[in-house]
């Protein structure tokens, strides 16, 4: 079971890097452009990913109070990438 969880975590890191590498090559104006999707912008989609992963990570560590990054942090997409990928490590 431990190997399966480690494999899934490694895949998650790889997939997040692939997504951010592609997104960060786009014109920064596209990060904020409204698109028809679950979230209004590319940046908002990535922020949601960080919020979700951060929330689950904190729950797994039995934190009493869950801190959601988007409630206090309004960064550029590169900052979101650094936050999420840093947490993945």
C-alpha cells in the first residue's frame, strides 16, 4: 500500500509540473483571461488545485484549523506554481 501511495504522489507531482510548465509558457495575460470552464480563469483553476491539495494535506496531518491559500494569497500564476509544487515535495 505504501508503494501505491508513493507512486500516486509521484505522479501527482509530475502531472502538476507538466501543467505549470505549459501554462507558464503562455502569455501572462492568458492566465487572467475569462474562459468557459469550472473556474473563470486559468489562474483560478490552479489556485483551486492548490487549495484542494493544501486542504487534504492539512487534514492528513490532523490540523485542527485548515488554512486555504486563496483566502489570504492572491499571487501571480508563478507564485501559485511555487506554492503547489513546494507543497508537493
